[in-house]
C-alpha cells in the first residue's frame, strides 16, 4: 500500500494525512476488537460446556440420592 498515493488521491496536505491516520487507527482498533470478541465467544463456549457438565453431574447426584431415599 502506497501511503503517499493515497494521501495525494484525497487531496494531499495535513487534512489528508490526518484522514489516513484516523482510518488506519480505526482499522487497527476494529481488528483488535474482532480478536477480543472472538476470545470472549470462546470463553463463553468453554463456560457453557463447563456449566452443562456441572448440570449433568448434579442431575446424576440427585438421581442417586433419590434412589437411596426411595430404595
């Protein structure tokens, strides 16, 4: 990517440099935000799997206790 070509394409000068710099910063921030969002979804999936396993374990424990009380 040729930064000078982009700057001259939008008119050159300080305003064009500022526009390009802000666009680049926005792109970097969006990329970082996407990475963080993916990481949070991975955390959510892991947590959800753990909660599912805990619920199943609790269900089996309650079934075992119920069997002892009734049996």
